[in-house]
């Protein structure tokens, strides 16, 4: 029988348990043990992908927790923590494309020995294998061969963002780098915080890909700011891969994400006159000061390269639902969120699982009204751009 699971497959690690740095731009509190506790007991996730596991620092933490029986490796792939949270060990690698583009790719592996071997291979192409998302002297095509050789799968990350992404930074179409057979080996793409299904389905070449909405968390509170619901036959790596490929009834049924207007790269931004643009036309050159120093927004980039004017969703496309994380709701800070976790359960319980009557009993009437508005989508947005996030307005 298929069951539903909450999934976030893009979590960074700031450092090891010993304090060694991994992701320089991420919080040091974001280490392997802390992530598991946050994801399982505060966020209420069932499956996470940790994409810094090629670092020997992280691999050492994994080995220690396995040796202490705090988690176990599964025959069907993945690591199970406290019999409730599935971890997919992965790596984010930055390519160097022949056209000068830079692209972040996520890769996931079923077994620890496979990502250890992958790490050993990548040490030949990366200057410092202990650090996260390091630039590899490889193209995406070359990286795909290495990931495939080691038994993993590869997924382009935040595919439209203006910095280090497949469409935003390197290519107009997959055929500029991948053959059709190679493209078929990529089962899914990650939308990123500034895009949604309506925007991505303007691209016909993505019609065969599953869409993922993940948090790209650089701190513990940001875990599950975007996530997915997958329907799976079992809680293991193989079932997740089947879901990405839509096999045997396994599939992604819902994407929960920020409205793209909240993304900090949603619309184009002129660095010369500090303008952020709107409208139905792509802005790639500043119409105000005529400058070419424009950071092209996600929506603008899609408008520039899309083949269709209106999205055509394939029948299997998961429903995309605009979701406001608890900490993005005005009036809910870290202290209030901590009380909610203590009195009501996990963030998934507060947002999804608890009935309205149960919510009323475990929180103040003021917070209950805000949660209800968030649940019922009763809010508007102030658009983001130029590296600044948008805002939720109730």
C-alpha cells in the first residue's frame, strides 16, 4: 500500500560535529546530527536529502552515528534515523561548462560506500573535497558519467536562478550539452525558490521531468521552507527514485513552495540604478538607464527562452501549492515557533495535519488566526528581486 511522505531533498551542512567547516555560507549549527533532530522532531519531515555528504568531514559523522546505532543503512538504499526519518546521502557539485557557464548539480547515492567512492573520484577534480559545492573541473556531461558510474542519479539544482544554474547561467536548452539519452538519465529538476510549476511548464523539454521544490537550507530554521509530498511504496532510497521516475505508482503528488514573487531573484534588477522591474516582458537590459548591468530575474529568464506563452502541464504533474513557512508568517518568531513545537507538534502538524479545533487548543487565538490565514492562502505578496526576498502581507 502506498503511503504519503513529506520530503525536502536539498539541505546543506555548515560544519562537522567537531566544528570543521563544510558549507562556508551556512550556519555551523547545521551539522549532521542537528539536521536529523530538526527535520524529524521540529519540522516533521519523513525524507531528507543532505547534499554535502561527499565531504570526509560529513562522512566521518555518518560513520560515527552508524557505529553508535543511532541510525542504520537500508538494504533498499538510504539511511534510516530513529526508524522514522530517511536520509538520502548526496553531493552538490558546481560544474565548469565549455561555454563559461557554472551550474550546480545535485547527486544522490543509495549506499554509503558508493558516495565514499564518488568522493574519492571527485577529489581528483575539486581543490578541497572537504568543502561544499566546490567547483569541479568538469562539465555537466562529464559529471553525469561519473555519477552514473558510481550508481547515483543527478538532478540540476535551482534551474532558473541567475547564479550557477542550468538555464539561468549556462544553457537555453538541454541539447547544448546533453544527448537525448543522457537527458533521459536525469529524472527530475529542482525549481528553486523563485520559480513554480506554471513557470517551468512553459519549457516543453521539461515535460518529461518530475519537479522538486526543496528548501536549499543554509540554517536549521530554513529546513522545509519548500518541500514535497511523495506517494511511495516504502520508506527507502529505491522508492524515492521510483517516484522521481513515476514508476509502479510511486510519484510526487504535491509541491509546496513559496510564491515565486517571494524569491530574491524573481525579477530582473539593475545594479546601476538599483531598479527592480515588473510587467509581462523579459527585462535583460535596463529600460531606465540603458545599462547592461542587469541581474536577470528567474521570470525574465523564462520569458526570454520559453517556447510557449501559457503552461501546458502533463497529466502527471504534481499540484503546486503556495505555502508560507511558520517563520515567514508575520508575528511568528523563533520563540513563538518553539512554543508551537512544544504544544502542538511539528511544523507539518501545524500546517497540515492538525484539525482546526486542535489548533485552537494548543495556541493563542492571535496565532491561530494567522495560521488559519496561511492555511487558507489568505495573503498577498510584495515581490522580491535584486537579492532581496519578497514579503508576505496578511
